[in-house]
C-alpha cells in the first residue's frame, strides 16, 4: 500500500506548498456514513451500515466549476435483513469490505441562479469516478457467490449533491455504483454474472484552510 499512498501524498503536498495554488485551492476533512448492498448476491436493501473518513483538496478550474480529489477509508459490504432471515429463511449474511477510495469529482455550483436575490452557489452538483482498492475483508460471502473472486481493484461511479453551510462546514450525499465488478464469477460461460458495490453515502465536510465558498 505504500506504493499507492506515496504518490497521492506527493500530490497533496504539491498543492499545499505551491504558492500559485495555495491562494485558490481548498483542503479539508470528510467523515460520514455509508448504507451499502452488493448488487449480484441474493440479498436486497441497503442494510449494511458502514462509514467513510479521509481528506480532500478542491481546486476551482472555471467559474462555478471545481475539481476535487479525495483520499478516504471506506467500509462497504452487505448484510441480510431481519425479514429475509425470519420470513424468507435466508441464511444470515454479513460482509464487510474495507477500501482505500480515491475519488476524482467535478463539481458545479448553482451560482448562475438566484432565489429572491440570494445566490444558490451553496448548492453543488458533483459527478466523477473513484479508484477503489480492497484492503481487507471479513465476514461470510453469500452462498451463491462464495466461490467468486473478490477483486483488489474496482472503479466506481459517483453522483451527488453538496451543500455549503458556512465558510467551513458542508454536508453531502452521493450515490455510488461499481462500474467494474468488485467480485467476479470465475465460470467462463458466465462473463457478465458478477457482483457490484451499491452505496448511498452521507458525509460532513470541514474545510481547513480557507472558505469553501468562492
């Protein structure tokens, strides 16, 4: 994992020490909850509660647009519901997947619009991709997928909204879905029968060095 984190730390240090960027970029902390399921097993619903924590750098690139790179530790996975176990006689199921998550997001604020003379620049639409690296996992796999391969690397699509609450605080929500499978069926004739992470993420952000709002 050192090979993974060192290049990221170098990039973050470059932004932090380069005077040309220091007056523009924002840096901060992220923490929140994840509500997870695995699309492709025999269970349904966002029953797995996890968390995410890490940091970000945010750099304005055009008027109302910004790029944000993040580095987070995120717990995903899946969990059987009470109804599935008691009423449907499903086997109790609990899978925890621990990822190093590196999202790169494009953000657009609604500063073009006003309501009663007030700018909507505190509302941000964001979309992007994240590179997810499986650090470790524990718990039992679903019976139907227990012989499938858990992939070390996957790519996830992210789409969400972020609300700026002040100079330093913000809240956000994202929908996350694996573009590449997090678990692969090894059967040659079932190339498209794989499993994917499906996550709703709710976060709080704290901007450290300068106001989030431009």
